[in-house]
């Protein structure tokens, strides 16, 4: 497949997990891809590695400008950088609330602000944000993370309305629990990692975790020419978690 030939993409948080899978898929389909990450040291050709902390306004602007210069412009922005948090509303001090919201929400804002001048100049401009099932379903022990992703969902819709007449499409994906390095760290910290993985698998009707490659495929669809009439959409990649209500299996 070569539908991204001639297109230039920026992927934040692109050095691992969903971001890495997305960068690889876009490049495999012909795009030129810049990977923005806190640690892009393991990112090699054909990618353009750029260090960026999405929590730093000046650094984001400089990184996006560098990516645009090296790519020759920007047609696609994938906002994937983010951090997690485990706990109830009581468990985190204000400082941690500020930190997670600053990265997960304002990180998107900063990157979009920096990229919009380049996107407006593109004949194929698309923004895709990595949201979460946590934005649309009440999950235990995810109060802070859910609040941040709920904001990303609302922000996606607002930006889609603001920029549709500028030729910029804005969508998001809402993955279920995905088999990523962050989830692997959570499992490793559990009292019984095997039982915790089994519980996460069972929570999704398909009976397994979502893969990073499956989320990347959804991002690529929303970013690509085939989705030219799609904007303001949250595409679930959650194994049926949001929409299905199955009976308990018979014993």
C-alpha cells in the first residue's frame, strides 16, 4: 500500500508503543515521518528523530519547526505522547493532577498550535489524537487519567469544528487496554501479574488486549486519504468494550 506517498507526518511519543507502531505503519505506506519523543535515541532511518518534551512550549515549537524543515512541511500530526496515572480522585496531589493534564491535554494543544501553520498550507491536512476508552467508560482506579482523556475527546471535537473550513480534519482513536510498555509496567508492579493480565483480557469482549499495531491501523485510516470526509470522529479500537454488553459465560 502506498497511499501516503508524498505526505509528511509528525508522530509525538513515537519512539515506543502505539506511537512507534504508527510511525512504522505510516512510513511503510510511503510517508516521510518525524518522530518527536523525550528520548528519540533509538529512532533510526527512515524516521527523522527529534527530541521534544510536549510539556515545554518553546521546545515543542522548536521541535515542530525542525520536523517541518526536515520533512519539507507537515500534512499529518499524530498526538500520541502521554502519561498514565493509577488511583482514585483522592490518591493524587494537585501537583500530579497538573502534571498529567499538562502533558496529556496541553501537550496536544502545544503541538497543534505549533503545527497548524504548516497544516493549513497542506492539501491533505489531518490531526489524529490518541484518546482512550477511559474517556467514554468509567474505569476503576483511573480518575486522573480518565479526566485527561475526556478532555482530549472534547478538545478533538472542538478543534474539528474550528478548523474544518481551513481544510484541517481532526479525529481521535479511543483504544481499549492495549499491550504497550505502560501496561507492561503496570502488570509487572501487580501482586499477581498473571491474574491481572487475565482480568484485563476478560474485561474486553474479544478476550485479549488490543495490540499497538491495531490502534496504529485505525490512526492511519483517520490520517489517510480514504478518510477525506471523516472529521470530528472518535474511533473505538477496544475489542468491543465500549459498545457490547455480553452475558456472563455459562459455567
